[in-house]
């Protein structure tokens, strides 16, 4: 026993050991917070860069307010965060143990009788927090973000229909009408080389071709009027098997966006459904079609991605410890390679599971099993002071690159 100088009593070695462990756990946990925040901001910024061209195009060409742009970014965040949080968790554990190993703190802890296994509690706690945050994003954040994004997009489209129409693309934003335009002149607000297929009248298909068109809107009623000039209308009556061709100087078409919006808002896809809605859909759906498998994949995906924080976090410990003699950039690159490998397996599981090649349960959980198995294997070898050949990988890659250069 050891004497306590404060009250003159004796402290048991087990109590003292627990106090030392708690201090070390708090220290490691605090060390993981700054890298996690930095990784979260950095990867979010990288994902947002993929949207920068669309945002710039909206601001410059379509005059969308900055407030609406910020809302669109906020609504897109849950989709990013469901992957960014697990990635940041792995990078945080990797960087923390890389620093501890580089500063020989791991060696000092081992010399004090502490093994790598005893450093797991703060890591598992951090992975648990990351898993809870990811689960909140997949279960609540993603459906809310997608529905809010879609609603705001429709509201913006009601004030400026050009946002919903793209050049050299078949646009089906309006119910019963397929619209194609070769070019949109934003300065004059005109559509050039317009092609329209109108199926709003039963048993009649009207094809309208015009070199020029102008769009007028009634935002309050979600109505749009397309005025075409110097074109041709070809009407095919399927029931009577007759064809009529009409040339016109001016032709007006009324487009009702409200019907299109109502239909899309009522029919949710699997990513817009809440967990309860997904569960009810899977129970009540008898047909095992592609939509059923997509909903089943989404159901398992809401839980498998949060558990990826544990698999990737466990992998980060040996990668950080074993990369001591390598450069930090190499350790980060290796971590990104493993995450890319996880994402590729998840995407493959989505594609093959939706096609019905194997159960969605396997497709969504297999990446966690594979990455977790690799992480557990490397962790055990690292804890037992056995090399895992990570330090030799830079030299191997260097030799391979030199051979390719030759």
C-alpha cells in the first residue's frame, strides 16, 4: 500500500492504478478532440467543393439569394456527414496514436506496465460518440435534409423555372410533358431549339418543334406559360390512327408545376422515408421488386454505417502505432485507402443487393465485417509487438513507381 499525504491514510494499489488509468484515458480522449474537429471541417469542405460549381452557377446565372444557397448547403450536410463522421473518427484515432507513438509515449506507457489493450476504452468511447452522431444523421438527418432540400428546390423553381430546365437534357418537371431545349439564353430569357412531347390529352401525342420560345411565370399559382414562335405541331391520335401537322406563328403552352410537385412530394423514395415508414413499407410490401430491395438496403444502411465508426476506429490504432517510422502523410494516405476500400465494398453491396444477387443484409454489413476483421488482426499483432509490414510499404510503393517510370 501507498501512504496518502493528504489524510494520512493508505491507498490500495488497485485504487491508485484505477486513478492512473482514468488520468491516461482522459488524456487520450482530450487528445482526440482537436484532430476530430479539424478532420470534420476539412472533409466537409472537400465534399462541399463538389457543389461549388453548381452554387456559383445558381448565384451568377439564376440570381438565387445567398440565404437560399446557405439553406441548400445545410440541407445537403446530413448526406455528407454520414460518411464524413466515420472517416473523421478513423483519422482522429490514427493521428492521435501516430503522435503518441512518435513522441514515444506509447513506449513510456508500456514501460509503466500498460498494454495497448488497456488503451481501448477511450477509443471505444470516442467511436461510440461518433456512431451515435452518424446514426442520428442516417436515421433523422438524411430524410429531413432530402425532404427540405426538395421542398426548397421546388419553391425556388416556382419563382424561376429556368433552374428546373437544363440545356440539352430531357426535362420532365411538368406532368405529361417532356421538354428539350438546345440552349437557354439567360439574358433574353428565351429557349432556343425547343422540342416538346405533350401527352396530357388522352390518346393524343403532340410533338411541338420551334426554334425559339419564351417563358412567363405565375409564381403564386405555380403556373408557367411557354410561348413558342414559328414552329410545327404534329398530333398523333392513337385511337383513330390519324396524324395532323400544323404550322404556327405563335403557340402558347400552359405548364402546371403544382401537379408535378404534389406528385413528387407525396411519393417518397426510400432515402426520404423515416425509420418507421421504412419498417411499415417492408412489412406491407408483398412484391419483392427493386424498390423493396432498395428500401431494405436503406433500412440496414441506417445502422451499418454508424457501426463503421467502430471498425474504422479500431483499424486506426495499429495504423497510427505502426506508422511511427513512416511519414505522417503516408499514414493518412493509408487510412484514406482503407476508407475508400470500405466505401467501394459498400457501393458494391448496394448495387448487387438492389439487383437481388445476394441479401441486402450481407451487402450492407460485409464492409464492417471485413474492415473490422482487418483492424482486429492488425491490432492484435500490434499489441503483441509483432510487425505488420506497414513501415515497409513506402519503400515498396517507391520501388514500384520507379519501375513504372523506367
